[in-house]
C-alpha cells in the first residue's frame, strides 16, 4: 500500500505514460484524495498497478513535474464484455494543481492517442459523472458522444466533493475504427434508439426486432458484483426462452448482499431482443440507452433500482444528456407504475 507524500505547488508539469517509478506516487495521489478506502485496489497498490500496466489491461497516463512528482492520473482499461473497447477513467488531479490548468483534459487526450496509435481498439468510452458538469464538458470537448445514462450508479461517499445520495453518470463514446453492422430495435424502444443512433459516429443498419426467444438456446449470462457500489452488472451473451428464470436467479443472490442497482446489458444484434426487453420491463427494468461496440456488436443498457432514483440530484450541462435522462425517466415512470 502506498503512502501520502507532500507535493510542492506551482511546479511545471507534462503528461506521459506511467513508469514503474511513478506507481508509488500514483498510489500516494489516490490516498491523498480518496483515502485508504478507495474501492479499486490497483490504484492504491503500486505492485498491482505496475502489473496491470505491464499486461496492457490498464494503461496509465500521468501528469509529472520536472522533479518527478505525480500530480495527476488517468487510465484506460477493459471493463466492457468485449476487449475491442476501452474505458477511460480513474482520473484525478492533486488539489493544488486543479482549477483550469488543463491537466485532466490532457491526460484523457493522451490515453486516447495511445490506444489509437498503439492498440487495435475500436472504440473508447467514459462515464462523466452527473454530480458536477466538469467531466461532461471535458468529454464533449474531445468529441465523445453521450449515448446512455447509468442512474444512481455510485454512492456519493466515493466522491470528495460533498455529494449526497447516489451519483448518476452518462456514458460517452467515440469510435476509433468503424464497424458498420445490423442492429435490431425493440418495438418499445425503437423511437428512443433511432434518436440516439442519429448522432453515432459510425454506420448501422436499423431493423425492427423480430421473432421469439428460442427454446434451443440456453441463456448465457456473466455477472459482476461490486460491493462498494452496491451494483450488479448482468452481461447477457446469449438469450433463450429461459431468460426470465435466469434473470431471477441472477437477482436472488446479490439482493441478499444489499445491492440497490441492477444493470442488464443486451445485444442489439439479437433479432429477438424485443422479447428480452419485455421480460426485463415486466421485472422493473427501465431504459438506460445505447452501448456502441459493447459486445463488439452494439448493446442496450437497462437498469433496475431498489428505491426511487435521485433525479433531482442530477446536473447536466448539454441538451443531449438532458434528452437521455428524459428518456430514462419516462420509461422508469411507466415501468414503476405497473
């Protein structure tokens, strides 16, 4: 575990890829901002962070002063079901180096350049938080496109800005290597998805969902449980006629652990996705949005909350984010009124 090291303010800095010598300083930065309870251990354990960067599962960009102090960090890493898409996240800046210096933006841009030039990645996404608008403006400025909203994703205690309740995030995407393909739109969400697809920086053939869930296919699900966030993410890789029973089974165990947010990811390449959506809505799931390249094929986010969403705590800067929240909120109202 790293230790907190004092850093002199006012130094010149530049952004570069993290070195092995930087790793303890990155851990110190996370500890100084978030404390020892920060839930993602690789960012406060130098050896884990070094190993992740060596493997390429995580690629860290740092803002480093001429004296070698690390005053900022951002990473790109795998978190979606497909490894054609990276997430950009785990970004923070030392409190003495905030306030319009451009460190955060330059680190995010640096990571994007790395995966464009040094990997075969097809897409990039981020989760700009909605307890403030800074990261929304940053992603928009880099040309990322808002496509979904994760309602009440994180407990506010994770953040250091005094937020309360739970914090929602947007999901912003950027295509790096196009892959046009056909997607199927569930009838209940056809208008929503067509509206979102209008801004996609890639081509799609949009077709109405058709057919029924097949008896000869067994539903295949991979779930991840995040105790610190009280969230379960359910990635649906194959969907068959047993889908409803499989979802009930996935929910039953996490619910005993205090989970308050269930997310389900469905493949829009599945012709019968309309029936899968109907099953989820009957169980209280509502619209989240579009997930380009999530499974390499596009995905659909649906979500269910144990309590009422904290809609009034959401701060959105751009009209597109407001539109996505309106779509989610409208569907939540319809689903929850049943």
